[in-house]
């Protein structure tokens, strides 16, 4: 699950950053829902993935926390960018 979360986090980052360039704002319409999926995976990961928590360096909680925080931040920024563009007419 950590690999899936990391992969989707990278894809959401690329979609959100790519959507800020002129003429590519339409990418944010796919990036915002992807950010929401990343946030959900971050929450699920924080609540359920406890493997390796007793070993030093074995916990993957940082990955899930980054997915939650960055997913929220990128989702808000992407939504603002979608609103600035006026939407699909």
C-alpha cells in the first residue's frame, strides 16, 4: 500500500504542478480528484499500517502523513486554479 500511495502522490504532484502552466489548466480537473484519493490513502495508511512500527526505521507513517498533507495542499491549490479558470463551459 505504501508503494501505491507514493506512486499516486507523485502523479498528483505532476498533475497539479503541470496544471499551473497556461493552456494546461485542464489537467487540474483530473489532478484534484487524484489528490482526494491520495488523501484517503494517507488516512487509511495512518490508521491501519502498523507493520514495522516496533523496529527503528521500520515505520512508514511518514509516507502516509506526507500523502495526507501534500494531498490536501495540492487539492486546494488545484481547486483554486480550476475556479480561476472558470471551469468547463
